[in-house]
């Protein structure tokens, strides 16, 4: 009898844990981006967001980071854009750089933002609307063009 009570207790506990996990998985769909643990990634409400999907093992990604950081800090872009990284080949983020915080990816991020290769960069509105998608590494000149294009698209959406 004692074993039956233990078994039933364990069974009920495991069912409740599964229900909580399913609820948590369902909740992450509300967020634009989530980290590896399903926690929402904080995004500004008053800037366009540059989401750079990268791999630490990708040399093009590593060479691109200084370009992104330099251009995003230029006076004409600094107050209009927020840059974040999503790393796909590691469970470790890096929050030491306030200009380019890097979060470990969650599988849900790839549902909303497909990543056929790295680097892949999305420029989105605070609501998650995709304005520009960039496949591959950018130069300073190209990145400026993409940022200007995103500003124009965002402006046209706000005028509608």
C-alpha cells in the first residue's frame, strides 16, 4: 500500500510538471524573442531593433560585430536603433557589452525568425514586424543602407 501511495504521488507530480511545462511553452509565443530558458528578451518600445543571429564558431559573424557596433553608434542611428545578438551555437550569452548584448537562442526564436545561415540579421519594429532581413555579413556602407531602408519602412507604417 505504501508503494502504491508513493507511485501515485510521483505520477500526479509528474503530470503537474508536464502541465506547467506546456503552459510555459505556450506563453513564450506571446514574446517577440526569448532566451534559451524561455524568458522574454527585453526590447525597447521606442526604437527599431537590430537582431543579429550569430555563431561563435562563425568567423564572418565575429568580423561583423565591430561593424554593427560602430555603425549603430553613429549619431544619426544611435537614438533610433537597439542592437542585440542571438547566439545559436552556445548556451552562454554575453552581457558585458551594453551596445551588443548576446543572448543564447531558444528554438521559438527560429519559428518567427528563420536563420538559414549565420550571420542573419533582422531589423524589426518594437512589435516584431520585420522591416529588413539581411543574409550574410555586412560592410559599414551596406549596413547604413539597410538601417536607412528600415527607417523609411517604419515611417511608412506609422503614416498608415
